[in-house]
C-alpha cells in the first residue's frame, strides 16, 4: 500500500528546499524498505530549474521568488499557492519502465481534470498535461511533471494548477516552451477551484495509478515538438539515474 502524507497547504505551504530535504529523507527510507510514500503539498512562490534549462529561460525579474537549480529532468517551472504538488517516492516494480511511470502520473492529472469536465491529454514531444488549442486560445499546459529515479525509487513529481496566480507565468518561459500558454482549472471553469477541493480527487487517481494495474491511456493529441527540437513519436522522458542505479 502507498502512504499519502499531506505536508503543508495554504498558510502552511512548505518551503521548496525544506520539502526537497524531506523528499531525500523519505527516499532513503523507501530504498531501505519503508512503504512507498506520496507527499502532497503547496509551495510558496518558487522557480525551479531542471537540468535542461537555458539561461534565457530564467526569469529576469522573479518577483522576489527564489530560483533554485534542481536534480530533475526538464526545464524551468513555477511552484506556488494554488498549485497542488505531489511527490511520489515509490519503488518501481520490475515490470514498470520509467516511461510507464511518467505516463501513469500524467494519467492521474488527466483523470483529475476530467472529473471537473476539463478535457486534457498528453502532447507527444512535450511533457505534462495539455488542453487542445481553440480558435480563441492557444494550446495550454495545466499540469507539469519532472522525475528523477535513483536506486529504483522515484523523486520529484507532478504539479497541477488549481487556482494559481497566472501572472507568475508571465515572468519566464514555462518549461522552455514559448509557443503555447499555461492555464488552471479555475481559469478553464470560470470559478475558484482551490487546492483543498482538488486534492482528494488527485489522491484517488494517484492511488489508482500506483496499484500498477493495467489501465487504458487517454489518447494523445497531435505530436508537437518543443521549439528547436525534433518531433517525437511519444512522450519524452528525462531520467537522471535509472532504476537500480
């Protein structure tokens, strides 16, 4: 069974570096045989830069929020109030490849959005969870993912925008993708959708995905590579150390 730990929400939002240290502590315990654990939380405003972040993608004016270099795949992203973050620290079964784990985490966000009537899917060539473009609005990202695997146990995880202040995303190039937008459940539904409302739905979907049972993936949207990268035939996954390393 996977344990779920609510670390801090709202006024108890958890400093990113403190949460990162907590992840490392839990990771060491899971490596040593402790139960799989998913940390659920919010962060104060923070920018985190993955290994592929280019200098021009960093915020010129971070608005007082720290910019932290982290040991996960991907580029720069934002964490802050109104965004539910889940850090699954779980041992991957032998039959589950890293790419399968990433798809499961994306599927949990897709199913959570679907529970609110918001249709989302993966875009091959781009990580995370997306809404299709409309005549009025561009393709836009609602859920981000960045994973690290060490000694067969995962770290870092997913972030789903609930009622986050979208003006933070005007300060940088989210995930290095300049030709698309960013959104939230609140923006899509035209009402406030707080983290406390979304959290139990996301936890339910994560529990389902972490049973490692077969499931039917949501069909992908059309492939769209990141600017400057070749088209990919499926979701691109970055792992800094593979299972067993």
